[in-house]
């Protein structure tokens, strides 16, 4: 049994949720999002909350039950509060800057890496070594952060590269002569 799926998703004041079959649409102060729930799961409005239940007693239905509840909760949180991910850049000469609608990264390559900022997402560089990504869609924010990190992942010897804020990089010692 899913412990996550048992809890209904509360819909706060200022947020309107609409369930139409398997489609859940949520609208709030920051924007509007929707999610199509898998067929293994039944979703319904229960007062000012969204209730999710499995239709079958299969392993897949139980997995989709918890996942669907978490996705709906992310929709409600996104349109009311929003999400933010922070990245840190470590390395001599490594820096980031927002230039127009692109994020320009200097990561030790022979050229700068330009990343086009998608619509609905705000990328800010408070310092040249910090990147802040914010928006309403949690999946999109996480995907963008992962793509930016993949341009130069942190290496284990000196710790140079792009990492999530608060991420621990396991450091290796290196060979002795």
C-alpha cells in the first residue's frame, strides 16, 4: 500500500483545481499546469482536496498511485509557491552570466557554452559562480538543472565543475609518487 497516495492533496485558497476524467488542471497565482493521470489510478475532487485511489490491486497500479499523488501535489505547490534550484560553479575562470535569453557558461572549454532559457523559467546569476533556476513546473526545473550540470560535472580530484547547492562531492586522493 502506498503511504504517499493515501493522503489527499489539499488545494489552498487562491488555487483552483479541475478534474476532468484522467486530466487534472490546476490554476493559481503563478500560472496554470495540467497532468494526465495514468489509467491505473482514479482521481476525484473531494471538497477542497484531490483524492487519488488505485483502480486495481496490481504492483503497477500501486506504483502509479503514489506517483500520481506526488505529481498532483507538485502541480498545486508550483502554481501557488513555485520551485527553485540552485547550482554552484567551482573552478578557476569558471563563471556564468545571463546574456539576453541565453545562459552563457565559461567552463574551461575553448568556447563558451550557451544554453537557451526556455519560456516559463527564470534563470538568474546573483554571482558569477551561482545559478538560480526558478519556475512553476518541478520536472522542468530539475531537467534544466541536470542539463546545465552535465556541461561540466564536478570531478573528484579538485572538485571543479557545476554542482547542485549543498551537494557533497566525494574527493579522491590521487596517486603518490
